[in-house]
């Protein structure tokens, strides 16, 4: 299947790139390409108009909608208050529509991740002078002038030798030209320069796979997960490789049914319950487990606020799940039955296997957990591969 590169983040956000899995139809493709050029030029309203026209030309294609979501999210970064919130809401609406059409659309996945998490891996940030040159390269790239774009990217790389993403862009020009050895070399340089650049590892895997180097391609994807586990396209590619080898991965599609919510006016926490917990599920073991999860979170965050102590997000998440899993054990021991929610059952199984911390790190990662994740990686240098091999799970 043919694939193309699309702009996934504005340059000020480190300009990540991704590959679209399915192209729009012939009527929509040129409109998307024109929109990409306008986006690279910073002409966001004009870009929106092109992407909207593309969406009308091909209502079944996810790509125009994911581009719309991206532009709206970028616009929200430059807006204030209610306007920013409205733009983010519109972006989320567009991105969820895109994912309904194609759940593996990488641009949509990254936009949703940014909307939900708000952070990316801590990569080197280039100066605006460097970004201006890269932007010039982006305009050329999306105008299909690959050799000229590469000259601009190489100029930016000389201006800032620490900027790994521009090395990915150089490699990508070779990838599109089907020069896989050169593409591999540049993607590898980027990954080695900044090992937390998940995009570099993912693109390296693509170039390796194109050359039939399947083992190395999988190793690159595992390194990409180690860079930032919340990047879904990396897991998608790993799942594809594993499936081809007869070892499919199962997605943990966690829908959290209870959480602690702080009232900004009073600073007090309340528990927000999924309406389903007020129905038939109210008397099930699931209800008690979800309530304990939220109650533990509420108690810990409330205590920290009262003591004027900063939250440690992963410690709170882990403690909340430990409390919830303890309740699951107690309810089962008292004859109230096991949990029935498939995700709770999976988490309960992992907790009993001593894998709760690992499961949270890999399957529900938030960038605010970075310090604990880096410590976990040092303690478990082959932990990601072992977990995937043993449980066959993915986010």
C-alpha cells in the first residue's frame, strides 16, 4: 500500500512527521497537498478551507479531518481562554471523526495524544531562525520538490547540530525517493542523537522493513516505545510486524469509569462516576473497584493540596490502582464475584502477576510520568520486550 508523509505538528512543536495509511481519492488528494503547503506556510485559515473541501470531496477519508484537527489544535495554542478551549473542542471533534474512519490514522492519533496529554518527549528545541529554514524546506517538501527541500533541511542541520528532527526530515526525502540505505542512515543518526525521538525510531523501522531487515525493524520499534509509549503509531507498526509473525497484540482500550475532579473554585475534590455505574453495574464488583480507584486518587490529591505538596502523578496513579486491585481481591475472596469489565480483568491479572507498574507505564503512559519511566527503564533494560512477549498487550 502506498504511503505518504504528512505534517503532524507545527514546527514550533518540533515538527514531527507521520505516514498516512490510506490516501484520499483523486479529487481530494490535490486539495490535501495544497492544504499541507499552506499549513507549512502558516496560512492556517486557507489550509482549513482546503482540508474542508477535501473532506467534502472524499467523505470516507480520514486524512482531511485529521489535518483539520491538527490546524485547529495549533490555532488553540495561539488563542486565549474561551477561544482556546473552543478550538481544542473543535479539534477533538474532528480528530474523533477521523479515527472513526481510520483508527490507525497517525496524524489523528498524535493530535488526540497531544490534546489529552499536552506534552511530548523532552527533545531539543531549535531557535526560530532554524525553524524558519525548516519551514522553507517543508513548503518545498509538500510541493514535491524533494531535492530542494533536502538542501534546506541540511542547512538547518548545520545551523543546529543538536536538532534531531531535521535529520528525520532529511532521511524522509530519501525514503520518498525509495533510497532506503540513505534513509536508514539519516533516521539512525536522528535516533542516536536523541534517543527519545520516537518518530526517528519509527521511521528507522520503516526503512529497515523495506530492506527486509525485520528483526532490526522490530528492535527499532521497541526503542520507539521506550522513547514515548503513548505514541500509538509505533504500537500499530509493532502490532503489524507481530501479526505477520503469528503473534498478534491485543489492545487495552481502557475506558476509565471513575475519576477525581477538583472544583477550581473551592479546591475540593469530588468523584466523577460513569453513568453506567448508577445502572445495573452499581451492585457489581466492578463498581466497588472503580469507586476505590477514584476515592484513592481523590484522597491523595486532596491531602497533597492541603499540605501544599506537589502531586507526583505516577505515584498517585499507581497507588490508586493498587487500592482498586486490593478491593478486587477482597470482593472476590468474600464471594462477591470477580470483576467483569474486560479491562479491569486484564489489569487485575497483571496486578496478581506483579506487573501493575509496568502495565501502567506502557499501556497508559502520560508524559508527566517521565522521571519514573526513565528510572523504570534503567532497572528493566529489556522490560518492554519481555512484557510484550509475555502478555501480548498494547495500548
